[in-house]
């Protein structure tokens, strides 16, 4: 069930990204949230490969601490790079809302063994990102 919900959200995000186009700094549709661009990279520090995540269609998900209920999601590419989009009931935007975010990886159930279990949960991952950031965003994980 979790995978089905994630898949539906992912497909929605892909549709929004296609509608919004590329290269916009803070594009929105309708009354969607104001966002800032976010490009980052997932890096394994030990025991795994990012390619294995990409092969399983892994996604990175951000949950806003400052705006509860607002999340951004994006696929992890073979080189570990990612971009996210934010969808709310008011509309969608490329990027993520400004402020502090908790981070987790969203994997289908049979791929969850590719990373340490803590990285599948916002509360346990220990990873936070504050946006906008003038530093490259690097999410470090391990198996």
C-alpha cells in the first residue's frame, strides 16, 4: 500500500514537472507554494551504490518542518543526483519550500534492504536540509 501511494505521488510530481518545464527558479501553477530550486546528490559513505537505488526507482523525499504537511519528492538518478517538486492541494511547484526539511529515502518494499533502515523514516534518518542553501546539497547514506 505504501508503494502504491508513493507511486501515485511520484507520477503526480512527474506530471507537474512536465507542465512547469525546466529552468524556472520558482515556478508555480495555480496557488501552489512558493519554492526554491533544489538540486542535490545522494552519496553512499559505505556498503552500497547509488546505481542500485536508481535501478529500483528510489526517490528522495523532504518534509517541511516549518510548514507541516508540505513535502517535496524527486527520483534519484544513477549518479546520485536529484531534483524535487512540491505538490499541495493548491497546486504544484518545482523545488521545495524555503526553510528546514527532514529527509528520507522512499523505496519500494523489496528495495528497502539497499540502505540502513533509519534512512527510510523522517524521524530516524537524522538528515536535515535548510533551504535556500548556498552550499551543494549532499545526502550521505549507508547500507
